[in-house]
């Protein structure tokens, strides 16, 4: 029709039109391609980041799920076990349990703070840091047994802070200078707490060696509470000795051997308790300490012992020491050294701990007898043990001097072993 544009069918013209359209659409196509590429690349990066985060969270959750049960075992030992173990004084039950948790939680917080500076690998590991701090604070609870009933809360707080500082410094020396295993360095806690507590007790009781009549006795209720604490400690002690051990086989050995040792020490406690009584009756004081002595003795070497009978022999010896030791230690400490501790901690923790340290050195030498240069770490362990005892004695001596200052307001002898000095009893209130 007239005026109507006629479309050319010439292939050359069509090719030119196509090329023109391609040139016009090229920028748009490039932009779309770039957008799709960047979007895909960004999505891939996002997915990769999310996958990495998911893997990290799973690993963290897996690590926490492995540590947390053992941490709870140790936590129950520290708060419940030791709290009720020391509640055997009939007029000092509130203070035994209450002051125990006060010293424990303050000691754990202070130890976590110190470990952030002394142990760089613990800075970002919160639960492992709390775990090692909870194990370290056992030293304070052992020392508290030496001054049980003779120190006020302020003195216990000061003692806990100084003792944890000294113990962390001792651990740092053993781990970073002598290169002792972390597990072994923490097993020094029984020995450190014993020597530290004895030195503090020596200062607090020099002027009053005479035992208070009646106040240090126990009754049925207080003994039941103490046995309850003993049972919880007994059940969870394998966790205490194995939680920081590396390797499945070593951890398994630590659990098995600790159980064998505390089982034997419990049997020996009952047997010797009846044999040492003129009427053949059991004495609850023997059951409190001797049933746990096997676990203390196996702290160092539980993971390297391959034969159950070795663990059972150590448990037997520890039980004998815990039952018969007080008869000889009291004579030496009270008469010769003028030292008096409330809970007989040398026989419950100190000497079984030394027995375990000596057994660890002997076993290390035996296992490396054909390659004596490989047994060099045994000498290092002797040195680390000596450092631990030396630091504990010096720190305890200085702490005892500080706690005798007037600012600490040490209770008089007439107020020893009495809850009414620190706690309110409604039934004793005026006008009740």
C-alpha cells in the first residue's frame, strides 16, 4: 500500500539489523551477567561462611558436651562433697557448709582471673578455665579443714585469695618452666592445700593448743551430713582424676584404677576401724577420711598404671595411712611442732598425696628402665613436687602472719567452733 514501509527480506539487511540490536543490547546483557555472577559469588561466600560457622558451633557444642558432664562432677565434689564432708562438728554445721561455698566460688573466680594472665591458652576457653579453677580451689577447701572453726569469714576470704595466687604461681612454674603435664600439676592440689593449711593453722592456734571440750564433738546428725559428703566425693573421684587426662586409653585407665583404689581403701577403712577399737566397733571418723585416701593417692599415676593390682596396693596403703596415721601425726604435730589442725588433713590428703607422688616417680622409672634417659622427667617431677611444697610452706607461713593482724579480727578461743558467732538462729532470738 502507498506510504507503507516495506520490510526487506534481503539476508544482508537482516544481518545488519541483528548486529545493530546486539550492539544495543550488549551493555544490558553484560550488566545482567555481572549481576548474576556477583550474586552467585556472594551467595556462595555466604553459604561458605554459614557452613564454617555451623561446623565451628558443632565442634564447640561437641567439646562442651564432652567436658560439661565431668565439670559437673567436679563441681558437685567442690560445692556439695567438701561442704558436707566438713560438717561433722555438731555446733559448726552452718559455717562448715556456708563458708565452704563462699571460699569455693570466690576462689574459682579469682583463679579464672589469674589464669587469663598466666596461662594464655585459657583466655578464650571459658569452660576449661572454670574446670581447672574448680579443681585448683580444692587446695583452699583442704586448707580450710585445718582451720575449721578457728577462722572468721574475712580470714577465710583472705586465705583463699592468697592461696590461689600462690598455687597458680606454682602451677605456672611447673607447667611452663619444668614442662610438667597440666593434669599432674593439678594433682599437686592435695599436697599444696595440706602444707599451706598446716602453716596457717600453726599461726592461728599457737596460743591455744588446748582442745575445747564438747564443741569439737559430733552427733548423729552432723556425722550423717559428713558421710553424705564422703559418699558424693567417693562417687565422683574417678572423674576428678581423669577429666584432664589426654587420650582415650589413658582416660579409661585413670577411671578404672581410681575406682579400684577407692574401693580397696574403703574396705580397709572398715576393717582397720573395727580392729583399732577395743570393742570391735566401727568409728565414723575413720570412714570419713580413709575411704577417700585411695583416690588421692591415685591422682598422679592413675592414667599410667596398666595393672589393677598396682592401683589396689596403693589404695590399701593409703587406707592404712588414713586410719593409723592420726595416732602418730597428732603426737608429732601437737607436742613437737605445736601445731593443731581440726580435720586431720595430713592423713586424709597430705600423706596419701605424697604416697601417690612417690609412686608416680617409681612407676615412671620402672616403665623406662631399659631407656633411663627417657626417665629424666621423673627427676623433673621430684623437682616440681619440691617446689610445690616449698611454695605452700612459705605462702602459708606469710598468710598465717597476715591473718593474725588485728585488722582481721580473729575470733577468741571461746568463740571457736560455734555457729552462733556468725549466724542468726531464730529459735534463740529474744522473745521467741
